[in-house]
C-alpha cells in the first residue's frame, strides 16, 4: 500500500481550542492575549526610561515563561471598498455620489503606491501539563502495561484545575501590562481559530483580530 501523506493537522501541536484556551496534544494549555500598543518614540526620555524599568521589573517578576508575538500582515481593504461602492450606489445626492467616487479612487491609488501593513501584538501565556506526584501501585502497573485510562470525569477535573492555574497567570500578566499603560484581553474561541488559521494560511485576508476586545479591556 502507498504511504499515506501526513496532513497539515498531523504536524500541528494543537489538539483543540476550548474555553478560550489552546489545548496541545501533550495536554499543555496556552492562552493568547491581544495587547494594545503605545507610541514609545513620542514619549519623553524620562517617560521612556520609566516604561523600560517597569517592563524590566515586570519580566523579572515572572516565574513562568511568556512569549511575545508580533504579527505583521498586509491589510486588505477590498471589503471597505465594496462597502463604499454600495453606499455610492445608494446615495441619491449626485454631488455626494461623485465625492464618494473620488474618495474610493483616492484610497485605491494610495494603497497601490504603498502597502498598508498592520501589526498586531500578542502575549502567549503557557501552562505545562501537571502530573500527579502520588501514584498508587496499580496505577503504576497500569501505566507500564498501557491499561491505565482516565475517566471522562477525571479528564474534565484535570482540565478545570489546569485552566484555573492558567487564568491566575493570565490575570498576573494582564495586571503587569496595565502597569505599563497597555491593555490586554484573552482571545475567545472564534478569535483563536481565526488567528491560527491565518498563521497557517498567510494568503488569508487580514482583520483586526482581538484588538477591539483589547481596547475595551
């Protein structure tokens, strides 16, 4: 029989996305926070130094790793142009219709001259799977011969315990970022699916994933 070509999903470490968290195949969890930005260059020297020292203190206070991710993508304005075109068709005032047409042409020419790049900032908070320190003799024998199985209730309890611990970390990271003048919010299931889909499909059209929730946090 011909060898089966592994699918992309086989190469991805993600098992599922559940309760606003990424569940890995090894049982670990990941939370992804959308983080707002500040214009560091416009700050005074004193303000820049204060932010730098606060950021350094925040990193030194962490007893767990945090991944900082920046996503740079070309912004797609086709949906915006379609909306304007529809508004132009619906406009009864001839002068306004002409003005909308001129604005559409201006936007198109501007985007043709220079690519509009959007940068989205994320903080990834991890939690490794927790293994019980105490195992009974039968559990040890079962794990060795491959007969040990977790019940659905045990798996659910384990997930809930891990989730509680991870949210404690999330709250700490959000508080630390707020001390720097940044706003952060955890992505929900839909936003996580969209984010990872676009990471593995670079040609997908860009949207501001999670930024709205981060601004409102």
